């Protein structure tokens, strides 16, 4: 677990762990630890895990920690024991960062930090958008209805879960993925677990994203404000006394205020998010109380007006769509022999869609959640045979209300945003649901091999059976710069509540289960360049399929496999470079035995990112390529004379594919520093070749002619940020 020392110091010894503050919280090797006491001084150097042990002298003692590329840190101590020292990155020395070769119960884990999020072209200073540049994550077309979907290693978007400080949130991206619902300035660590993750997480057969808030105690009032062509943001934090500090952050789009609208979009998309936090203590020991929220709304024509004749354009219905969520939470973290983090919260989510009064749907969810992640390490740090145990729980109590007023065949036109309208039924019902899970993971060091067996047990009130999910991870350190890793486990996920209602769904939907394995190799060359290769396989049983015109149903099996290669090179605050290539295939078996591509079946994806800082300038470039995702074609229609409408006929499931996708992002930014504040001007250019600009298919009135909705091929963006 991040943020506290593994092991108990022996009597009269001081056990020190040195970790980086404000980043991924990783250990710092080769740091110099000096302890000056009344009877003399002693010194030590931290090992690869950032640890060192010194004998404790006559108090009081002064502990000093120095490391290349970090600010020196001092602390006064009165007694022996254990201590975690968090050091901030410096600005005057070269620091080479090696992200691989870390021991963790999760075989694959990708971390995103503030520098990468702010300086990667195409991310708009948003850490979560950067997730879509990681291996195994499906590249979605920006500006399209599916651009906010997160499909990882062939999974469906609904197979993944998203956490903020231990509390699950309903959705991850604002409209068309312009920005995530996490204010980037508030995020300290954001981690992606693509598959074979440890027993800490459950109720997911896809991936997990876990974000943790930044806990940097301010010494005074600090803040920032920024504006670009689409949205404006501001944030501030300040101490309020008795060890507490208060932070606020907010963002909102403003194009609707400028009066921008079109015949296609009569209400231009409006979106925003906010966070209010009160914090006490440090990242390793403290308390946080926080409230957060996000909202999205727009109104658009149900059909593509450019494909309709003048009469059809005047009669097409319009979709008024909105969703929002709000949450209130509390978090407590502590260190020691038994340390960890406990959080609890209340989250409300509302999604509504009105199709010009023809029909509408409204989904409401209220969830009370609790989560605990604890670590118990009773053995001495020098004992290499028994290292400790991770323990935890998760408990969710949820009420979901679902109301649908059938819109008829026109509902199919907006099934992407309003799936209930696409199913052609009316309901007014609610579902009460209780979900919970318990887990444990052991840690044992057997010579050069670290073995981490785990077990998770999940229960759900919607089905009378418990899910027992064994997990296992291992890392074998062949040499100082070479690591072999492997993981395997069973995973289970119950359907979302909206799919369990009678009529619009099916209360008897089974639990999707999956056996997953992965294995990989990590290599560091000359202590700088990282190379990695990983292969994975997923076997799914009873995976869900979501047709556009009917309720979700389970198919017998699913299968996904892939190979991912990645390379990274980084010198903090000077340059970072990474490239990746992923090859994969994901399929499901239809009830009639037909094997069809799954929604996340993207055969090839890859890209490269480079960013350089020099003399106040930041210059960067990113290129991404991906083969086209599958979709279900509409093959003509039947005329319903009674209702005077054309009823579309869906073709083979995922029988067609979008064209391949290419995108180039360029960035140039300059920062001017003044006394007590700074100003950064950024310009970005997004380039999509015309052949890759198709966002999604659309059809004419009788579904005999298909066209494409295309996005911009050249988009310049400007932004300005001031910090104080």
C-alpha cells in the first residue's frame, strides 16, 4: 500500500522510508539519510525500495534526507521507530525516472502524474484523458458519442469501475470526452489496472481506474485560473487553522453563454465539475472531508440534418439530454504496523432524456458506499520470508429508480445516449440493492521471487450466490534491471441495475465471470530506458451484449487476448518519451453459436509521445493510430402503415467497422515567472486526416442510405493559465 512503511523497526532502531511527494508516491533509491543525535551522527543510503535503517542515539535527533533532483528535507525526532519521509522534486538537478520494476500485487499498473498530464499534447491538462494513450486502452474517436467510453483489453465500457478517494463515481468523462469529471489540479495519483488486478478490487471483469486527491499542505493562499476556447477553470487552497486546510476547484464550459448553437445542436453542450475539500494531516496520516459533482447537458436533432430533405428536417425530433452526479465523502488514512485508508460517502446520479415530448426516460440512483483498505505487516523488515497481509472490504447500498415513456421507432435514433428509449418499452419501477465484498492478499519474499496470493468474496442481493475469486501475482527479479511478472485470477461482475428491471431489462441476467492470466517482462537499459512486453488472455462466461433495439442479454462465452509492447524514457522536468503498440482480438459467442467481434475489438493500436522542456518552453507531439471499432449496421427497414413510420432492421451484430483512425497532436507552451506568480500560454493543434474524420454512421428516413457524421480535421486550441 502506498504511503506507509512496510515492517516494524527493532528496538532502538530508526526505520526510514523515503518516497516522492506529489507524484505516484514511488520509493526513492540511493537517497542519503543522515541522523544527528546528542551522541553523534550516523548515515545510510536507501535501497531500491527507498528504505534504510539507522541506530537511534540520544534524543533529540535531527533526520536529514537528500536525493538528487529533490529538495532536502529535515525532521526532528524524539524516539526510535518508523518514519516515512516525503520529498518534493527539485528543479535544478537532472533526475532520471524509472517507473517499472516495482513490486505490487497488481501485475500491470500504469500511473499518470501531473507533469505527464499537463505536457502531453491532446490532453488539455487532463490526467484522465491521458489514460487513452496507455497500452491496451481502446482509442476512441474524439467528438463522437462513444469518445468517452473506456474499453480496456477488449472489455466493454461497462465492465470497468472508476474511483475517487475510494468512492465509486458513475461516469468518467464529460460530453464527447472533452474533459474528465476529475479536476486535474486536485488529482495526485491516477492509476490504471487493465486486467489481472489484485483482490483489492471486485465487481469488474474489465479495468479499474483509481484516482487519489492531492494532499499538499499549503503554507498560505495559493491558486490558479485558466481559460481556453471551450471552458474556464479556477482553484484555490489555504490553511484555515488547527492543522486544517481548505481547497476548492471548479470548471465549466462557456460556449453556450457566447450564444453558439446550430440547427443540429439547438442547445450547445454544457458541462462542468467541482470539488470542495477540507484536509487535515499528511498523505500518510490524516483526515479528509470532501464534496464533488459533475454535470452535462445538450439538445440535438435525432437525425443528421444534412442527410434529410427539407420536409424531413422540419419534422425530425430533438433529444434534450442531461446527466449529473453529486457526492459527499470522508476519508481517513494512517500508518503504522496496521495502517491503511477507510472512506465512506453518498453519491447521487441522475440521467434524463426527452425526445421532443414523444417519449422520455429518467434514471435516478442514490448510493451509500464504504471502503476500507488495510495493511498488516507484523514481521521485521529484515525478514524476507513473511512480509505481511493486505485486508479490506467494500459495501454499497443503492436505490435505483427507472422511468421510461416509450418513444416508438424514433427512440432508435438516440439509443446511444438514451438506451431505454431504444428498447421500445415503458416502465416505472425501482430497485433496492446491497453489494459487498471482503478480500485478503498475502505477501511473501522467497529469495528473488515475490509471491502475492489473494482471495476475494463478493455478494449481491440481486442473486442468491456468493462469488469466490482467487487471485495470484508473482514477480521474479532476475537482475537489478530485469523483472519477470505474472498474474492470474477469477473475476466476477453483476449487471448494472438498469439492466435488471422487468420489461426494459431482465431480472434473471446471470453474473459475468472471467478467468484471466497475464505475463510480462520489464527491462531497464543503462538505468534510463525502459522496455516492456506483456501478453494476456481472458476467458469470459455469460458476458452481456447490448443491442440497440432490445434489452441486454447474456451470451455463452467471450474471449480476449493481446500482446502489448511499451518503451519509456524520462528525465524529470527535461524530457519524457514513450511509445506503445498493442495487438488484440476480442470476441463473443452469440446464442446460435456464431462468433462475432465484441464492442471493444480493436485489432491494432499504438502511438508515440515526446515532450521537451527548455528555457521556459515546453514542446511536444503525439501520434496515435488505431484500427476501426465494430458497429451494427442497419440493413433497410419495414414500413409500419398503421403508425406511418419506417422501422429499421438491424444487420449482423458488429458486422461493420469504422475506418482506421489517425490523429496528430502538437503543443507549444511558454511560462513567464514573476514575483509570486506565473503565467503560461499554450497553443495546441489537433490534426485528423479526412479519411479518419468519420465519427459515427447515420441513416436517411427509411434507412436505405447510410452516411457519416464527420468531425473537424484541423482544430487549433489556445489556453492561458495563471498560478499564484
